[in-house]
C-alpha cells in the first residue's frame, strides 16, 4: 500500500507496519504528521536501511516530542545524553551499554516513572546473527478480547511499578547488572498506576503491565497479584498479537509505549554482539480507563 511518497507494509494484523522508500534524514513536515498518525494506529513503525549519525537520530526523534535522558547516565552516548546505548558487549570487564539479561521481560519503557514514555526510537548499530530479537505486542486488542466482567474488574485495580524492584529482579539473570545507587533510588520512587490505561490520543484502553517491573497489585496478595499480571501478559502475548523483529544494521524501529509491550529475546553474548541506540520521548501522566470499556 502506497501512502504519499512512501510505501506501507503491515507486518501483522494488530501491530507493526514497515515504512518503505523513506530516508528519515530527509523527512518533511507533512510526513511527520502522517507518521505520528500511523504510529498511533499501528503501534510500531519499522524503517529499514537507514544510515543515521547520532545527530540524525536525535533530530528525527525530536520531531515527535521532548526527549528524556535515562536515569542510568553511565550508558548515555558522550555528548548526546538523549541517546541510551543498549548492548550486550563487555569491554575491559565493563558493559558498554544497558544490558538487562537474556530473560523474556515484557514491559513498556519508563512505566516506573510518573510520566511514562510516549514512545521510543531504537537504531541498530550492530545486529546479532542469531537471537537478540525484539518482540512487540499490542496491549489494546488483548484487553478488548477479555470478557466484559473481567474488563470491569481490571479497571478498578492499580499496580505498583518499581525501577528498584525491576533492577533487582534483572540482577538475578545478568551478572553485569549493577544495583541502583541511593541517588538513583531517590530519583525514581515507586509509583502507582492503573492496571488499564487510556491512550491520550485515541481514548482506547489497554493493559498496563510488566513481567518484572510490577512490584504488586494493590489490594491483592503478592501471589495473587503476581499470578494476575503473568496471566494477563500470557494473554496479551499470544502469537496473533505479536510482531517479532529480527534486527539488521541500519534498522530504526519506533514504537508507542502507550499501546504496546516489548521484550528482548536471548542472545549468546560470546558469539553475537548486539549494540543499539535508543531515544525516548517524554510522555504524560497515565490516564485511567474507567467502567466497562
């Protein structure tokens, strides 16, 4: 399907569209409006064969909002604090980028913040030949498929999202993962969010959960809350709701954190180097979905 100066290929029924025949370095203002609309509609946009400098990456990202600096400043690109390095590479005994382990961890970026991310744009510098894919799932369609009685109940619930809890759980899988410093803990206190959020641009409700970041569900026992979150994630990440992205050098992937979940997949760090740059767009406070929606 061709739209304007570029071609679109929907990659799954519910989520992800590849935008072809486009060089984001030469984007025009009217295309920004179209891409923003397409992002909201499809959740994930894939741009192949890009050749971006860090300046190009930042410039394109800024078209869509204010960029935020990640709390873990040691993994930011020197001179370009808007860019977070995501990598499994270790040099001189130290990781060169953020590496959260090889476990499946469905989440949306910055959910531990009082203003979770609007969206993220990740650019591939080095792609592994095997593993290290990123999987994306829509969080809207799975919610809509739940029985109305379950939807009503879920909209009454809230959950605690915790960066400290997330970090400690990740440390169980990643030997290079460092605990938060006291300063970082103070800058990222636990936050309570609704279990079902409302998209600020469309009003559509979606599940707002995470495999490791949710510390507890308010009003439920730890076991009951953990069980509920895991069952919702299992429901939301059924094959029909998921797009699996196999990285190639030059890929730029832009996703809407307000309507999707994503996870990395295991990758042999000794054989497959993986290095990506990510910018993050500031979001708004989470809007709760109420009643049967």
